[in-house]
């Protein structure tokens, strides 16, 4: 029997009424979404206020990796909330235990962490650490990168959205191209295993723009907001070597890529990267607001007491969430499920790509898969309108998806990592119908 169930075209009557109320009071400035008001969500399934049932390929925005409202997580947070809600920097048991658990889950060289609340805040902290630890100022980041919407984080990003219309970005940030195998007019993905062409160009960019030696760089293992763009194999490793040779620190932004999303606990494991600093968000709390910056002790040693803090960072509820999420990952083998279900879904979606006139590229790792829509497979002209149609048509058939990308033409396939084979099959069948329905 089908899991999903949608009565009539969306929005349903109750959703319509609530969306009108919402937009009367809260500024309507969020991104394009299917017109659905969520009421409850469990695992991979979402029920809206009209009783429609959907499968979820969004996980919020790659947040609910243990599934929506996992009972162990809910119970841990409820229990912590009855004890202490917030005590700022004063020690609490949950924070101490959560720090130990997080560091134990990280690769051994990252032996210290600090809890914050959002991914953007972790980005800001990483930038401060890179500058303070090296006593240098300038940073390298990448075109198409996204590290958050606070001012410093937006400045480090390379997407128009968070910046356009806001005046100058922070000075001292140099941006370089991020190699995109699907859109590579300059040939950055070529040049042999050492990507010579790319790194010669990078040297030129630094030479032309830097006022002195750089403090460090920040890079995503794959560009999330830019449309799930995966750099070619070995490029990240080469970038790390390039940075080391210049005495720069390396920050890997694992805010969305960590916690099994790519089929490994940490995306850095795929190429054995050894970043000095890692930013962590989203799935670290699976819905509980928490983020962290992790680094080597040596990097953190640049800070004096009192130099890093945040009102809600490490609060007992968030810390209980961090521990519960790690419990669930271990017990339910979610990293393994991500790798196995991801490979299965990628294969089915690539077969769909081969049949479709408009699905120009299907790429992914674990349970982060991008479906890039184009007007024409030859010209690869981005088709944002088709991506929007896919969002609406999928929701009408019982599947929730979102879009990303510099051109807004990439559909995100990022279900909770607990997705079962039955849920995968039903949701894939919906996507297959929707995509083939674009042909007519
Ligand atoms: C790679 C990456 N870094 C940082 C952020 C910012 O996180 P937040 O929205 O929690 O501030 C995001 C959010 O989407 C992200 O994808």
C-alpha cells in the first residue's frame, strides 16, 4: 500500500488559509517551496494540516538526518529541558559530555571543539580562528560557495543571493573558481591529477589580489547551495597541499556534508583530508539548534580565555541533542544506510536522466544527489522554471523536494538517512513520473 496520499491540488484548504495568515504577519522572504503547511513529521514522512501525507527528500534543509522527530532525540531533549534550559558559559553536564562525544566521533587530529548555534556562526568563528592563529589577514574562498548569511559568512560566500544589494563585502577575501565537472568552460577539471591548469591560475589570482601571505581558506567538500556541485576527484586533496605549502590554514565547511550525508561520517574521509578547522551544523542536532567549530588544539591555543562564546552555544538541550544524534547514528548504522541507499537511488536517477530530455546531470555521493535541469542537453542552458515545476508537481503527487543552485535549476535529493527501500522506491516512482511528465 502506498505511503503517500494527497487529496486534490495543493494547497489544501487549511494550508491555504494558514499560508495567507503567515504572509500577513511574517515577511514573505523565504525561498520557493511547495504550498504545504507541515503539521507532523516522522522518519521520512510528513503530514500536512490537510491530512496529506508526503515522502520527504528535503530533511528540512539536510538537517533531519536521523529522521524527523526520532523518539530517542525527542526524549533526550525533553529530559534536558526539564533540568536546565540555559546557563550560558557555566559548566553543565550535557555540554561536557557532548564535547567529549563529538571529539571522539571526529578524526583524531581534530581534538577540540566549541559549540555554537548556527552554521553561519561556525563560519564566523572559523574565520576568526584562521586570522588569529596565523596573525595574517586575508582569506581564500570560492565562487559558488555558501557559508551562511551573516555578514562575514556571506562575504566568504560566492553566491549573489546573500550579497546583492548590500554594498561592499568585507575586505580581505579573495575568491577563486570552484571546479564544476558539468560546467567547465575554462577546463579547470583538466590538467592531470595535479590540476596544473587550475592551480597555475589560482597562483595568478593570489599574486594579483593578495597584499601578503594568506591566513587560510574555507571550502565546502561539495558546493551545497550552488547545486550539489562535486569537485573532481583529488582536487580537494591538492588544494590542501597547495595551502599547506603556503602556511595557510584549511577550514572545511562540513555544515551540510557531515554526519553521513555523503556516505561517510565526515566528507573529509573520502580523500583523507586533514583540515585544521571544520565547521559542523545542520545534522549535528537534527533539528535541535546547534552547531560547532572543531579544530586542532594548536589552532585553538591562539585564543585567550573569554575570546569565544555565544549566548545559546552548548546549552543543555542542544548538547543533549548532540549526544542523542550520535547514539542514533551508531545504533542504526545510518552512515552505512546512506551509502547503500544513496548508491541505489543514484543509479535509478541516472537512468532517469538518460531517458529525460531536460535532466542534464545527475550527480551525488551517499544521500546527497543533485538533479540539474536544463532547457537543452547540448547547450546546458539552466531551466529554473522546470525545477520549480518539478517542486510543485512532485508535491502534488506526494513527494517534497527543494531546489538549489546558482541558477536555481537543481533539485535536491537529500532524504533523511533512515530512508527505507520501500520509501525510496515509492519516492523514485513519483520523481520518474514527474520528470517524464515534462516531456509532453
Ligand atoms: C555549507 C554551509 N555552510 C554554512 C551554512 C549556514 O548555516 P546556517 O543556515 O545554520 O547559518 C549552510 C546552510 O545552508 C551551508 O549549507
